[in-house]
C-alpha cells in the first residue's frame, strides 16, 4: 500500500475525528455545522464504498444505445464509464451514510440513549473501523470472458 492510498483510505475517519473536535466550538458556529454535516453526509458511506470498491468495479457501466451505422468513439465510451462509475460511488456513499446514520439513530432511540454527540462518536468509530477493513475481492462470473458483461438469466431485467 502506497502512502497516497493510505491517505485516501484515512480521509473519512479523519473527517469524523475533525467533526468530533469541532464540537468544542460554540454551538452556533458555521464551521462546526459544516464539519459535522460534511462528515455525516459522506464519511461513513465513503468508508463502506471503499470496502466494496472492487466488487462494484466487476461490471463496467453500459452507455446508452447508439445508432450502429456511425462509428463509435472509444474515448467517449471510456469517459462515460469513468464518470458513470464516479457518480455511482458518490451517490452510493451519500445514501449509505444517510442510511447508517438513520439506522444508528433508530437503535439509540430504542435504547433511550439518543444524543447528537453519541451518534457522531459512534459513526466516527464505525468509520475508523471500516477504514481498517480490507477491500472485498470481486469474483468473476462463471462462463464470461474477463471484461465482458455477464449473461443475463431468463426473466431478468438486466
């Protein structure tokens, strides 16, 4: 693992610890609100998406169907796939972060222990733990060539 990979891997937990440190600022501070909101929006989800990254990249993005009479632009297809994958990971990080925060808040409500500080501390600890987890390995789908889209089953929408 290179130092750059380690820095990228530790960005979400660092954001969480920074948000916890910002709790020392006065209650109405915009810096405090921005740090906490930014971490809650993408921190836990980014750590979880990093774990699932190789599995997400097992199947590349498929572009819109175009007219076959014109030549296809390979650079355009590669750019579409790259931007599509980035957008997919960003949206997945945001939605996973919101889902984990809601799930944790629900558990704390059921335990009669809900407070903003506890939610933030628990999410920071979970994000730190997720940053130390190894990434999942993608398994190739049997019967497909490397890089080819897997066959669809009968009755499947994919």
